[in-house]
């Protein structure tokens, strides 16, 4: 192991020493050796960020990440040596990580936005009501949270300095970040999920700004690490954002959105605050290219809450003949007007961090084809032939293999009562490996968006698809979204929760202001001669009286998209309903499904259900944003209520 060469106090100051000594000092920061990369390459701003972080976290050594394949190979070998990952010899360069069972998902309750005043970060709820649209932290408490966790937290560890870009490096829509982390797993994952390394460092050499991301898996106050292969500090985990400083600080967790700071923390929370300032949208949306049988191509963006079908829709295999689906992104969209007022989207990410269970050659063959090389799996089960397994892969494994569950225990198909893979287990795979990746997925100017979809898990009452009557009605639909909870966050049990715009865990500023920003986009578009895309709501998850899904979903969702694209072309294929426009009788193609699908039930709009829904939305607004709800949204709700009462 490389040695620490001297301490700060023993080193001559950088300006007062001989050239020879300066060369020696060049490879150290505050007496800590740089084992990879060289300091001369860091801009003054990056250097200052690294210095501050070193002084606080006291790592053993510093590694400036270059993003090369060689570096990745070395880091993966290090992780294997530490027992964090194991190789999956059945595939090419694939790895399995088993986390501490206390660190398996995002932690919404420990995620905070820091602003001077609370109403900048969150809507102020009604007296006596707990706010559910994010958590605010004061600058003083933010500082205390950092100071009580970070000093010395990287002792004995390597500090990695990770330069990364959200979006193609040359795109005017992209933004850069530096993540400082003590997790090699995070570095290897960031190499998949972002454009990372030398090229970004060179871009930042002109001393331009970047988002500061500081991450440590932490060291428990007791000093005792329960699972050395996956160090973390679940009791003190905290995810902090300070939009005014473009700063993210994350402590205690190595998992997903908690630690890969480019994703939810940067691209959504900090991103949404930048988007508000600059007049664009940073959203929890997939981006899908659809070519119809006539060869006409359009792109849609869709916001569904975590684990509600974005990756699946983004990679779907169309069941209707003549359609071609191509994937631009599966989780996040940054959308901006071009000079003609056309809304264009880029996927700021470079990989997929996808839900494993339920993914199979039947449901999502394109995802399966993506993950068999250069992929890091986390918390899935493994097989004795060097492969992986999760719920949904029953038909894809050799019946003779032995299975080891995500906890490392023997597991038997049909016998074991617990799931083999954790319900929030994930694959982390390069987007470029997706067989249907869109030829334009890295276009600097982004792809034109023709429709925006909202959706969620609604077991009852919500039809398969409906269209908003107007932009404001569409924004209202987004604000009123609800969905059944999933394993993607720490919620226990299944509940229908409000999840406006699928962004509840990801707003970087007051949701009331976010609504105003969305409403204002229509005027912004008109100003540059464009117009906003149509908005739709979809629900693949409605169930019958026996709890069975009414809709086959997955590839069959093509049928819904076909109707949506006809509406984008203003085809007269709809009928009005109290909640919005639904397909006219016979307008949606059910051919080949007839008999197996209850069309009437799929599109029924039960009056009592919608009266209750209206009341739930009203109560939600009254409780959660009594002062911040835009008037036009309140008006949309009143209009909906009137229409439902008249049903
Ligand atoms: P995040 O990555 O957490 O943001 O999730 P996501 O929105 O990308 O969800 P994903 O596509 O990974 O789907 C989550 C789960 O929903 C998987 O188990 C899928 O099999 C299931 N699912 C996706 N699409 C459909 C569908 O059309 N019908 C049904 N019944 N299930 C679906
Ligand atoms: C989500 O929960 O929406 C995800 C996974 O996409 S994570 O990156 O962990 O946020
Ligand atoms: Mn997501």
C-alpha cells in the first residue's frame, strides 16, 4: 500500500521551497499522497474543493480518476479483494455487489434541501400537518450535520476525485460535476452512469464552475464497521443539497441515488433549481423514440414514480407490427426549447441503474441483452454456474443450478419463502450496450419531444389512458399524481401516496414554485414561436376484483402509444370524459387481444371513485400547500370536481 509521505506540518510551504521540493510537494495535498493523476491538472476551483475535503475527511491517499479502462480494471480488482464484489464468470466483465442489508434503497426521510428560508425549499404545510414534499434544513443545521459526521471520516481510505459530465461532454445542455468519494464501488458505477474522467477534467481546466459533490460511506461513531465489505453508517445517513452553492453532501450510504450523486441529487434536485432559473425542465422521465409503420418518428417523455415502469417503457419491444422503438434514456430528462420553440430533451446519464426483479426476456428482452457485459449488479441472487438470478428469471436459468440469495444464503426455487433478490436490487449497465439505443441519444441538441406522459401504479379507478384538455389541465394532472409505494424507497407496506410529477423525492425547490414554473413554460414556448407538447396520463397497473392486472402491459403498451401519437397529430379519435379525453370507441387497436382484455373495465371512470379522488386531491393541496398552490391549478381542480359531479 502506498505510504503517506509526511504531514502538513512537516512540509515546506508550496511557495517557499526549492524547485526540487516543489516537484515533490506537487504530488501531495496537505501531506497526503496523490497516487493517481496529477495536481497540476486541477483547476484552481477543483484544487480548492479537494483541499477543503482532504482537510476535513483526512483520507489516507488521493486518487484523481481518469476514467480509463485500466483504472476501472484495477478498481474492480481492489473491490474484489475487499469482498465488496464478486466476479460473474458466466458473463463478460460482470460483477455482483452485496450491500449491508441496512443500505438497500434511497432514504427520503434523510434527504434535505438547504436554503435560507424554508419556503424556498418546501411548501409550508397547514398548521399541525407534516409536510411530505421534501425536507428543509437551515444553513446552521446543515453545517452542524456536516461537522458532526465528516471530520476524519475517510481515515485509512482512499479519496477519489471523480470529474463527470451530466449529458454528452460537448452538449450545450450538459453540466459538469466533481464527486469526491471514498467508495471505489461509486467510482466504478459513476464510470457507467456518467461520462467521467480525463476529458471532463480538461474541460474544467479553464476554471469554470462545477457542481460540488462530496460523498462518504461514513464511519459509525463507535468506529465499528459491521460489514467491512460494505462500510456504511445507516444510523447517521444524510443527503444534503445546497442549491445556492451548487453543492451536494452525502454521508453514510453507498447505495444508488444516495451515493451516485450525478443522478437524483444533481440531475434532479440541483438540476431542477438550475432549470427554474434558466427556463427549462429537469425531470424524472424516460425518453423514447417511436417510429410508426409509415416511417414517421416522434419522441415522447414519460414520468412514472420509482419502480413504476420507466425502464420497461424506454426499452419496450413493440407488439404491433411495423413499429420501431428506440431508447434515449430511462430515468431522467433535461428539456429545453431550441431557437424555434421546440422542446428538446437530452438524457443526462450514460447508463441504466435499473430495477432487476421483474426484468426478463419476456418483459424486457432489450434490458436483458444490455446487462450481460460490463455490468455491476447489486443485491441480486447468484447461481452456481457464475450467473445471476432474480424474481422473474425462473425460466432463464438452468434447473440444476444452485442459487445463493442476495444475503449470501442458500435459496431454493419454489421452497424458500423470502425473495432471492432484494426487491430494489439493480443492474448498472452502459446505455451504449442497449440493442435499441437511439441513434440520436447523444445528440448535443437533444431530441424533439411531442408528448409528455404521467403515470403511476393505480390498482383502482384510473383508466388505461386519458389526455389533458390543455397545458394547464396537464400540469394539474401531474400535480395530482398518486401511486402505490414500491421498494425503491424506505416506505413500509403498500400505500397509495401522492407523488406529483414522480418528483416528490426529487424536488430541489418549493413545489408550489415548481408548478408555477411548469405553467409558465407555455408562455415561454409561445415567446420563441413554439408550443408545448400534449400531456397524457397512463395506468398500466389497474387490477380486477381478483387482484389481477387488467392490462398485459410491457410490449402491448404500444397500443396506447399509437393512440397517443394519433392525438399528437390531432386526429379526431377521442371522446370527452369528466377527467379528460379518452379513446373514442374503436379508436384504440385491441386486435389480437380481444377476449383477453376487458376494454370496458379498463376505461371505466367510476363516479364515486373520482368523487373520492377529487376530495383526496383537495385535501392534499389544502394540507400540503395551503399558501403555495397556483390559482389556475385550484381552478382545474374545481373544474374537475364540477365535471365529476355532473357525471
Ligand atoms: P426506477 O429505476 O426506480 O425509477 O424505476 P422504473 O420506473 O424505471 O421502473 P421499471 O421499468 O424498472 O419497472 C419496475 C417494475 O414494474 C418491474 O418489476 C417491472 O417488471 C414492472 N413493470 C414495468 N412495466 C410494466 C407494465 O407495463 N405492466 C406491469 N404489470 N408491470 C410493469
Ligand atoms: C429511483 O428510485 O427512482 C431510481 C433509483 O432511479 S436511485 O438511483 O436509487 O434513485
Ligand atoms: Mn428513477
